[in-house]
C-alpha cells in the first residue's frame, strides 16, 4: 500500500510539473505572439537551418513592402545582399553561439537598398529552435554620420589650407619675382630662357593649387554681387567650347526670365569650368555636354548625392554629359579632396571638392546623379 501511494504521488507530481511546463510554454508563446503582432519594431522569425522566414510582424511587412504571407514564403537571403554561403554560415554560428548584432544591406520589394542593424539570437518556440530577429533601419543615421565625417574632413583641409596659404603665397611671390629678374637678364635666344619660363608656369600652377585648396576649405574671400547666370554662361561659352574640344558637342538650354542670383561671378566661373572639364574627361570618345539654367520654385526630387542646404526658391545651373557615368562607390567619394579616377599626373582630385566649397560658401547646394553607362548630371 505504501508503495502504491508513493508511486501515485510521484505520478501526480510529474503530471503537475508537466502541466506547469506546458502552461509556461503556452504563456511564452502567447507573449511572443503578442510581441510579434503588436511590437512597433520590425521583427522576423527565421529558421537557421535554411534561412526561411517563418513569421514577420506587420511593421516588417510595411518596411519591406511585402504582404506578410509573401514574406513567410521567402528566405532571409531574398532580402539580404550577402552571398548565400556567407549568410548561411552566420545563421548557423548565431544559432550555436547566441545573440549577435550585425550591419547589413537589405533589399526592399521595390529594389531599394537600405542599411539595417540586425539583432538576432536563438529562442525556443513550440519546442523548435529559431532565430528571433529585430531589424532597425539605420540608413539615415549612417548618412548623417557620413555627412559629419565629410564636414570634419573639409574643416581639417580648410584649416590646413588657411594656415599655410599666406606663407606659401609669400614664398611663391619671392620665387616668381626672382624668376622674372632672371627672365629679364636672358636674351630672347638664350636657351636658359625656356627653363625660366617653365619655372614661371610651375609657380602659376602652385598658386592655382593654393586657391583651390582655399575653395575646398571654404576659406576664400568671396565678393558676391547680383548677376544674371545666363550672361555668365554666354560669356564663357567660347572658352568652354575650347576646353571641351572638337570631339564634344556643347549645348546651351538657358531659361528665359531667369531670376537674378547673388554670388561671386569669378567663383561661379570656376565652378562651371571645373564641371565642364570633368564632363569632358568622362567622354574621351566624344559626346554631348548640356549646360542648362532654370528657375526652381518647388522642392527638388532626391538625388544620389546632395551637399549643402536646399535653396528653394532658387536658380539651378546644370551640367549634364553623355559619358560613362559613375559607379556607386566612385559616386560616394567624388567630394573627397585628392580623390581622382584619372591616371597619375592627369588630375589633382580637387575639381569637384573646389566646386563644392564654392557652392556651399555661396549658400547653395550641389546635387549629383549618375550611373554606369547613363552619364552624369550635376545641378548647382
């Protein structure tokens, strides 16, 4: 009898423990379901073995642009741009090692790529080990960080340029002065005269480089005045045509009744020249450069790269070419001082940074749109 009682108590205790575990599991699943359904964060439940998306909450469906049922029929590889083998290895490692955090790029339903921060780790749901994943869109955050780093970089270049420009120009003035004395002492047929002329040209290039550095760092003294941008373009048309070369067609599309702008005309000429030279270099086999002006009354559409504030209403100056275009990687670096895709000795990498510095110092913005094989369009 005592043995039967003990056995009965053991059985009752086991049943109670099992029921408690069952209730605990059910409560856990209920909490999971409530969190998944009503959480404002984007959440995915992923099978680590094959990457299949087992579940997604409404916030995730809205972000990715897919209905929930469609997401449940997809794998995480359909969203993540990582190579499948690398992504699979990360999931297996996470399932074994525990919660981890990653930065990825995810592709939305419309093809847009977004930078995301992913926190994921293994959990038991219904007796099954899955990866419970929280996704956060950090595209804007990373863009702001890049802008801050770029601003700090430009500030450093500006401080450097401003610090050395005065002393450097004094040295160049001395070099140029003594070189002119040498030139005056040589006869016209003296072979040494050509050497002295090369020194003069090098001195002029060095002085121009200093001016560019000052523009990059927004340390130039601007002399703004009210001007007609169409007049400025027409005045430079002959020079720009010669700079572009015979293999390139230069077209003007200047708006009638263009509003006046307040800017330094000499600096705007430098911007236009730099942009046309860049367009020419992108079309070694020939093509077309279009210079366009227009009044802008409404906010502009998004562009691949935008620097500075958005001056609306304002006046837009556009230089567009039919050249090779730029890859996203090149596009992300075009305003880095001294970055150039040209061969050694054929570019300083200061053309676009100089234009950017002048435009921003003129309280304007510079916008760039480009793609491989589709040419480049730059709006000031």
